[in-house]
C-alpha cells in the first residue's frame, strides 16, 4: 500500500491547534499519557492471552521501553501489548470519540484554564499531548497474534492531516516515535526521563525500561573501568493497593490517584481498605476534589478498575459501585473472582454484590466522617458533587436515610451561601428559629 494522506476530524484539528499553540507549564505529562496508554495495551493483551495463547507470540515478559536517539532527536515509547490494525489506528488516532470534547475544547480556550494540564487525559485525548513537545509523531503498530509481520504506520505533524501506510514490523505492539521540537530536546536526557517516570508512572505494574550507560570493572584489565549500556527498570512496579496503609506515604497515594484519574489536583480523600471473610478483596478509592466536566454525560465511564489477583480485567467496572457514587475513582483487586470473568458474569455474581455493598458502605461512612470532623472539606466536596449524591435518595431505597443525612441545604433563615443539614434545620424548628 502506498502512503495514504487523510484529514483529521474537525474537533481533532481544533484540539491540536489549541495544544500546539498554548503554553503549558506541565509538558511532562505527555510521557505519563504515553506510558499509561502502553500499560493499557499490555493489560489488554495479557487478559486476551489467558484464552488465546497466540497473543504472547515469542515474548516472555511484558514491558514498556523508552528508546532515546539523540542524533535523530527522537524518543520512542515501545510496548509489546495488543497493538492495532489499520482500521483501529485510523479510528483511534484520527478522531476523538467522546461526547465531552466540546466542553474540553471550551475549557482549553478559557484563558483562566490555559495552564491546567489536569484537563488533558480526562477526555481520552492524552495521546495528542505529544504535539506539545514534538513537531512530528509516528506510530508504528502491529496487532498481537496476527500471524504475520504486517504492521501499519500512522504519522502526523499536527497540521490537521495524517498519513497511513503499511510497514513491516516483526514484534507485536506499538512504537510511538516523538520527533522533538528544538526547544524540547531536554526530554532526550536520561535524568529527565528517569525523574518523569518516577514522578508520574512509578506505580505502573509493568516494567518501564531504558538502556542506560554504566561504568563497570573491565574483564580484560584489572582496576580499569569501562562504559557499557544496560537495560534498567525505572519504576518500582509496586501494587500500592495491596500494601499495608502504614507502608504508603501521603505523596504516594496522591501520585497514584493522578496516575489513574489523569487529574493533576490532589484528591479530597483517600480510602484504602482490605476486606476479608465471605469475600476477600483490596480497595484503594479516591474522592476527587473537582468534578469532571463530562460527569453528566450518558457515556461517562463509571466504576473503579477491576483486578483479579493483580491481573487487570476491566478499566471501569460499573457493577462495583452505585451510579450516585460515580465520581469515585480507584482500584478493586479481588481474590475470589475468576480470571475469565465477563460483564455478563459480573451482573449476577454474588461476590460482586458483596464488593459493591462493602465499597458503598465504606464511601458513605467516609463522607459521614468528613461531614462530622472535617466540615469545611466536606462542604467543598458537597458543592462539587452534592447534586449527584442526591440521586441516591431516589435510587437506593435501603440507604436513603444514610444518604439523606449527608445532604446539605440553603435556608432563608441563614445568611446567603451558607448550608445546613436537615437535622440542623429540624433542631432549629424545635428551638423556634
């Protein structure tokens, strides 16, 4: 196939123009987004390999590799995950299939939000952040288990157009090649890449590796040092949700939240617990400080990431949490669910019901504790998510009283802008206020 030139959808052209010509102080996030995408691709391949052995091909381990070419001025982010076909790569990188795109672009255009990188990633547009640092991006990919070496190359300079052509690719997975702008060549520096991975991607389960230069003892001349290049893992790869709370620092909790939520702000509250008994699972959940712009959209993705024995099964498992708590982000890792669990099984599985019940109670208890002991923090939460929480009074009959106790109201008997609970209002009536 000869190279085929295509044009981006209108919303993508608009988005790219905003990203390329806006000034962001946190350009580092491009690497976080690419590593997260690579990790997702590996998770998908690993899951499919449970039933399709051909997905593994000749690879013995999953990994994400950073490859620096200082002469060419490029950084390659390589994964050996699921890869993409020609149709998949055209659909994934040529459009933004999300109903919240207009709000995202509107937020980027707002001068007050021009330096808010937390917006990037919340709408599945993390890949496009590459164009903040690169004047050309190439994506070479081959679908795992395809049985041949035919791959596809997608390339764009962020000018509103992209090209697609067939290429040879021996290994499965995806290579994202960034051709850096002259003023962004700092990202070719080993120390710079190492610090970004440590800051944003330390908790990625799969190894993020890079060839680094080291001095070792010469095998030929005793006492002499020689320089060699050796592959080194840059991230700790610790499943933070399986660790004891005493082993995790507040900063580690915050960074993991930013990794899974694509949010740059700190969470309002962290909920980390382990359940044992009729159902064994670990959960690390977060209450965000700010409401996502697309939370009221029908296709907003609900639920924490579901793991079974550290294998990621589902990005957003909506069966694990009620819809009126859809703002909750996090991870649930079950020891009881089967690895080949499907959405159909989840809908009728007793273990899922137990997890849902435990998670819901823990979140509501945490909110009640915030309301009682950290009222100002709770008030900030309520102003963001109060309307969503109210839905629970109608939809969750068994917990409607507990939810009602969390609601706040404005009263004509109180100064404008102040809130009171229903209990406080009733107490005031008794006292004749």
